[in-house]
């Protein structure tokens, strides 16, 4: 579904991604794990078109995305849930969700999807008239995910969904990620919480200072001595 080939990204003189290659197949949850500054967010921003690679190719369903504007990429079926949520703080929950569907014209389908999202996140239904900036951290994460789902993505890019949440909420959010995947959305997940990420993922890659150093089935990586020492605190 998604193929990243030898992608290089720079911030000025900083060579943030140094030739990364990986794939995401339809139906999978794939996770990129790695420590602070490894290039996880940069990878997602490059796929969603917010950053442009200096070299390399990104293909989605056989079509080349490299250099395509971010809005067009959303139209192709890729939606990002950014780090730190970035919801529209002054708008209500409902208005935020509507924004997620701004490229769609299939009104009856949009209504159905809104119902589906309220079924996944009952908390959002209860609070649909509330100004989003006053939601709790966990609720804001749910809203950011709900908004991304409103574009009806084939592939959802999730940047650090566990950030700043209590262990109980992290568990809830990861259960929801599994549900969303089971309902047909392919997921690329970036996480510092490697333990949680590996527990839900099909496959995983380890990113270290702009390079992919390891890749494989998530369960195998979770069992590997190197990964346990470096990322699972074992
Ligand atoms: P974290 O988990 O801490 O968010 P990350 O793996 O997502 O880390 P990135 O945010 O992708 O890491 O950053 C990769 C590298 O690029 C880091 O060295 C970072 O300092 C640098 N970088 C990121 N954004 C910028 C920017 N706007 N300008 C300059 N350098 C940047």
C-alpha cells in the first residue's frame, strides 16, 4: 500500500532522515519506534506532504506522492493525527469533526461516519457542543483521531498518541487503535512507548538517528534482546 524508498530529508544542514526505506501493507498496523530525535515525526510529516524529501520516493497504491501537496495527499486517502493533537481549540467538538470531512462531498456517508466515530468515542458525542480547547488531554487525543477518521482514510498516520496520557488512558487509546484497524483502516504508528506500540502492531521498524536499523514482526522485535535493552527497559 505504502512504499518509502531511500528517503532523505534535511532541516537546513541537519540530515534528519538518511535514506530510510520501509513498507506498509493493507490491513496492517506498522509501528516506527525510536528514541527522541530519531526522526519518527519527520517520517510521518514527509509521508503526509508537510515536508519534502531531497531524495527518494514515496508511493501509495502505486501512485507517486513525492512532492504532492498535503491536501491532495489527504484526498488520496492518507490522514495524519499530529503529535500534540493540534485540534482547533476555539471550535466545538462537532466543528472539529466537520473540518476533518472538508474535502468530502458525500453528505449521507459523512453522516454515517460521524455516527461510527461517536460509537467509537462515546465521550465525543457527550461533549459535541463543548469548545475543544477545554477538553482533557485524552479527550483531545480522541478528537484528533476522530477528526482524522472523518476524511475516511485508507491509511491513518498516528504520531505519539500516548503522549501525556495516564497509563489507563493509554491502554484505552491503544484498544481503540486496534478497533479502528479491525474496522478496515491501515495504521502507521509512531511511538516512544515501544512496549504499547509493539503490543498492537503487526510489524515494526526501529529508527535510530535518521536510519532504520531493524525491522520485523512486532512480536519478534519485542522478544529481541537488543530491542528489550534499548527500548523496553528490560
Ligand atoms: P520525538 O520523539 O522527540 O518527537 P522524533 O523521532 O519524532 O523525536 P523528529 O521530530 O523527527 O524526531 O526529529 C528528527 C531530528 O530533526 C531531530 O534531531 C530534530 O532536532 C530535528 N528537527 C526536527 N524538526 C526540526 C526543525 N523544524 N528544524 C530543525 N531541526 C528539526
